[in-house]
């Protein structure tokens, strides 16, 4: 594994290995380096899963738009715009997420 503060997962095999390692660490984390490694692994697993899900949703949305299911939809224009850009340019267009739920302190 790379340093405990930085983990990147690029394949399903790496994801499986990270899950196994995280499971082992969960049983023996006592702070320090193990805890940082566990945090990095769980963050990397979540990021990989999100990328995989987002890619699948984007491809399905683009296919439906291209098939004419939502031809007049503003969402299709957005999907096409994002699909036709480089990943870096697409990320530059992303607006921050606004969490609409109340924290437990506000309830």
C-alpha cells in the first residue's frame, strides 16, 4: 500500500485488496499510523465507488438522451455538455453541494 495518508484505487482488484486490508485494520486499530491508514483506505474505497457509480449513471443518461427520450430536456443539454468536456473541465463546472438537512444540533 502507498503511504497511509494517500491511497488511490483504480481497479476492482485494488478495491478488493483495500477492503480486505481495511477489515484487518478495523480489528487492530489503536490509533496512530493504523488509524490514518484505515481512514485513507475507507476514503479511497468510497471515492472509487462514487466514480464508478457516477460514470455508470452518466453513460446511462447520455444513452437515453441520445436515444431521444428526453430530447427537449435541459438535463440532456447538461449531460451532453459534461460528456463532451475533459474531466478537469467538467469538474471546474461543478457547483458546491448544499446540504439541505438539519444537523442534530439544529433539531
